[in-house]
């Protein structure tokens, strides 16, 4: 019995020596040598390395981050790459992994922890945990995707993976270009083209139906509003179809985020685009109605000015809000906005001081639209230039001068400095014609000629209110005559003054004696008296007694 026990002991010692002389098998021995730059020392490094590898399409490298020892060594290279690819699609669709919250220490959460959870994915009424597992390889801790998780990759892929990839030839998913497989590139191209064509068709159908409904009304405003949607309406359809199409392509997170931002941006642009068109259509419709009802009445010009300025205000607000909504998609801009809101007092003071002139100009434009010292279509005299107000914006006024030049005047000028508005109030105006004539001119004859001019040549310009001709001033050699006439508006008044001046000059020129004449007179010279008065006394006759 003792002899038998000693033989068993010797056999065990020999077996231990043999096993001790054989080196231990490495993790995932069938994958070959581990790349030197492969980092599996912490949960964060493993998760980040796996996601980077699969999104680059390097599935062979990504297989080193999986636990594959339950597979035969000969099948590990092919099976590991396929499992890494399938796990990528499952994670991209159902689980967004934030690597920044994972432990970066080699021991994980604690020295005794062997697993780190990335989250859970529902599957047929159950939740499948996605975990990383800590192993000791050659005396060093390494983290890989746990064996239970790897074994559940195939069922998860059948539930959440792409539908057509298994039926397509392998060439469509064997290679990756810029993080996307060939079938994803083809699907993206089909999605873009199909979304654009389908959005065009949907826009046509919806606008045709809306126009048919709009024709039931008597007004034309709703027809114009429907036509304003041609173009802006297509973008929301395209954005919705793009979002739906890309959801089936299982894009990587970065591309999925880019697709979502493009869809969101297109929707904002479409809404802003339609608002701008709606404002222009509404302004044009109201202006046409008021003009047709009131003609060139000053109230029509006043309303036109108010509409133009209000439209400009709403357009600026639309641009600002749309730009803010577009920029708030980005984290950097959002953080800056939060910081500015936290220091709103200082930021508001700084912006107010820096942009006080611009803000004052904008407020002046709004004030001008309310008080309306000048309106579109008014005839004004500014800085010695006479013209018609052609355009009013929030910052400047465009004046069309009589010789077709355009004078751009800062809007602050109409609030800070005096100017003449010839269209303010009643449009009727009076004008003068100044003439210089000789003292011999017949004033009554000139008055009769003025009556004849206004009755005949100027009857389409003169409104019949005022016609006077008076001696306005007396000079040493001439008389200054002033003819005063009236007209319905400033345009007719100018032409009437030119006509009266021309005809009166022709009338006076036919009578040369009425033209200003320079006269001179000569008188006999009287000799100066002598000093003692004797010369004068000698030459004088003697008085009679």
C-alpha cells in the first residue's frame, strides 16, 4: 500500500514537471500576435479602441478586443472579424457608448471588480448586458468584451442588424471606405436621390391641392401664399425622408449625428425661407389693395412706409432666430451661449457700448416708421438736393433725384436735422417766378399775360387756386416782379413755373422798352466860387436903383 502511494506521488510530480515545462496558451491564440499599439489595459482604452477599429473597418484588429477562447483557434480569425462587425451595428443602433465615463485605471472600478457594464440591449422581453471582462495575461491585466456578451452577438444582430447584408454578396460588406461599407454607400446614394425626387413629387401634389382650395376664395392673397411655398416646402419633405432613409443604413454615430443635423438645418432653413416669402407676399398684397382703393393718397404712402419698415424688422428677426437655432446645434456655441447668459449684465453692457451706434440706427428706423416724418413717394429737399423717396430701410433712405441719381442718406439725418417735405399734409403747392423789368414796364399788361398763360398753355398744370403778379421790390434801376401760381402737386408745380417764366420772358422780350435799361444824364458844370468872392462880384450886374 505504501509502495502504491509512493508511485502515485512520483507520477504526479513527473506530470507537474511536464506541465510546468509547457508554456501557457495566450488569450485568443488563434488571432496571432497582438499588435504592439493595441491598448487593452483599462475599460476605457478597450471600449475606445474597439469602436475606433470597427468604425475604420479594421475588423481583424477589433477582434483582439473580444473574448474568443470559446471558439476553436482555427475559426477565431474569421469568426472574430464577423463578430466585431456585427457588434458594431448593434451598438451603433441600440447603445450609444460614452467612453468618457468608463474607468481608465487598469483594475477598473476597484481591485476586486472583474466586469464593467457598458449598458443593456433589450432582446425578446429580456435585457442583454454588454460588459467588459478583466483577465490576467502573462501577469498583466487586460480588458476584453466578455464571453457571455460575445455569445449573444449573433442573436442581437439578427434582431437589430441590417436586413439585406446577409443576402447581398460579400463584396458589399467586406471592405470599408471612410467608415462605411459598400452597401451603406449605395444605400446613402439611393436615399439622397430618392428623397429628393419623392420630395419634389410630394411638393407638387400638395401645392396643386392647396391651389385648388385657394381658388375657392375671391381674394388672391391665399394663391400667392401657396405659390410662396414652392421651394421651401420641398426641404422639410427631403429632411424627413433623409432621416428615415439613413435610419435603416445603421450609420456610425458621427455620420448619424451629421445626418440628423443636416435634416434639422434644412427644416429651419425651409421655415425661415417661407416666412421671408410670406412677409413679402403679404406686404405686396396689402399695398396693392390700398393703392387701388386710395390711389396716390398720402395715407397710402404712409402705410407703404410702415409696411416696408415692419417687413424689414421681421426679416431681421427671422434671420437672427434662424441663425441662432442653427448654431445652437453645436456644443461649442451652446456653451458660449450659456456662459453669456450667466453673465448677461456684463455681456449686455459690453455689446450695448460696442454697438450703440448700430442699435441707435435700428431704433431710428423703427421710430421713423411710427412717426413718419417722411414716407415712400414723398418729395423732399435734403442737403440742397430735391428728389423723391424711393426706399426706406432700417438704416438708410434712398432718394431719387430729378436727374435719376440716387442719394443714400443715413436714416438718423431725418430725425436729427431739418429737411423740407413737400408732400407732407396737402399735396397742393404754390411757387414763384421772379423777373426784373424796367420802370417803364406795363404791370397790368403783364398780369393779363399771366392770365392768358394759365388759361391756355398751363391749363393742364394750374389748379385754378392762386394767380397773382405784384411788384415785389424796387431797385435803383429795375423793378422786381413776383408771379405766384399754384398746382396740385410738386411735380406739376415745377413744370408750371418753368412754363410761366419762359412765356413771360418771351412777352417782355417782344417789348424792348420794358427790358432793364442802364441810363446816364449829363449836367452843365458850375465853376466853384473864388476865395474872396471878388470874381463873382465883378461879373455880376449892378442892381438897379
